[in-house]
């Protein structure tokens, strides 16, 4: 892309930003819809307080945000304290008997897939909180058995795959180019230190991007690869930040989910739909998933605080900075934003068109 300075109106929804942050805009071709109609949001790295100056082009047609001036190397923005690489909890299936595992799978299948029989009774007598937590995720994908092959793109240390393995899934692959090496995280979970373009062992019934797509460049190539790897009856689940949102309107560059410069692109439903259509996919469903975190983390940034406490290297505890009533208000705002389809997080299901 070849940027050129042109006149600009202030960035929409950034009333709290300075005039200096909204004086000028780059004329950039949106690489989803090719529009040059848009404006800039000027941001900096705030999770760790690294600073810097990063420009996001907000497309005036499809709504997508794309980072204009990505660093040549992003590795320093993913220090060891970055959350996706925190150790995964170990799995205890190998220490239980085959009989217990059989009963557990039956119980969990009743919760996850709606299977009938003895599993329903077992679920009532010995409920499994983890299966209940995963029920919404599994039901949204349409999976109905444990034999589905699942690929988690940008898996980090494999925490989600370990959770899926612990409730009975057994064909689980996680990929992440930032992993130090290939590994078997637990029974049935294989982790590969490779990028998506090197995966060639499809088809998969479920391909997942859990807050990883926004970290990846070249989304046209990503979606084409998804089409190649996805089973004809399978689905792709993308959970990610999304625009437009109440949070971007309220916080502007201080919106925590902007997460400059790690988030290279933040989609709208419109831009996902356009991109999907170009490769033979379609948007099957959208569910907004905003949580209180989006509000309290952004408020920390407004106050000049980082999300990660430099003294401990850990995420700040919101209870140390906000009253209980404030935290409840943040959750109420998140729930209301989701109801109006203005939350800053969403889960999108893609299927073959």
C-alpha cells in the first residue's frame, strides 16, 4: 500500500483523544473492500507500557481497522508474560481408570452433544463444570461426537485444547509459530510450532481462531487456507475483537482490545462477510461476547496505567482499582452492548457457501 496524507475529519467515536491524534489521515486502500474512504486512529502499546506510535486505518465502507505501520518484527511485543503462553493446567485423564473415563465421556456427551441414555443420569449425579463451560462453544459448532478433528490456530500453550481433551475429545491439533517447539501437551493434544500455511493434513471438522486471527497478517491467504482444510460439513469458529462497538466509541485509542501493535486487523461483521464470500465461505452466525474486562481494562488505560503490573509481571486485579459497584456497572454495560450488537467481542461461525 502507498500512503499519502490527505485532509481528515476527527476519528469517529474518539472524543476523548487529543486534536493531535486526529488531525490527519492516510489515504490507504482497505485490503478487504479496496475503499480509500476512512480515517486514522493513533494508538500506542499499553498492555506493558512500551509506548510507540501506531496508526490504524478505519475503513469508512466495511468498517474494518487495519494497522498501517506494523513493526518489522513483533517478537518484542510478545514477552514471556504475554497471557497466551502461560502454562496450561495439566490433564489428569491418564491417572484415571478406563472405566471411569468411559463413564465420564458418557456424562460429558450428554452435556456437550445432547446425547441421551445413561449419560443424562450421570450428568445429574456427578456434574462436570468444565463440560458445562464448553457446552455453548460446542453447540455453536454443531459437533455431535468426540471423533471430530479440531484445529486450534494460534493455540498458545494449548489451554483450550487441554480443556476439550479433558471432556473427551481426542483428535486435537494446536498450531502456533511462537511455540518454542512441537509438543504433546496431554493425551490427545498435539502442539505444532508451525504457521497455518504449513498445515496440510485436513480435513478438519472444526477450525478455531480464539483471539488469534487479529494477530495474523494476510487474511485473504488465511481464509483460503481455511477453505482448503475445512471439511465440507465443518465450520470455522472465529472469536475476536469486533467493530463497530460501544467501547471503541467510548474509549477510542484507549480501547483495550485495540491492543496495538499486536492486533494487526480488527474486523467488522461486514468485512468478515466480504472476505468469506471471496473464498467460498459464508457467515452462518454471529454472537456478541463483550465482558466487563473490556471496560475496566480500558479505564485503566485512560488513567495512565498498564494492564500488566510492572512490579509483578501479572495482570492487574480489577478489584484493586475499582469499587464493586463499578465492576457491576461494567458488566451491565457489556451485557447491554451485546444485546444491541455493539459489544467489542464476537464469535463468528463460517461454513462453506
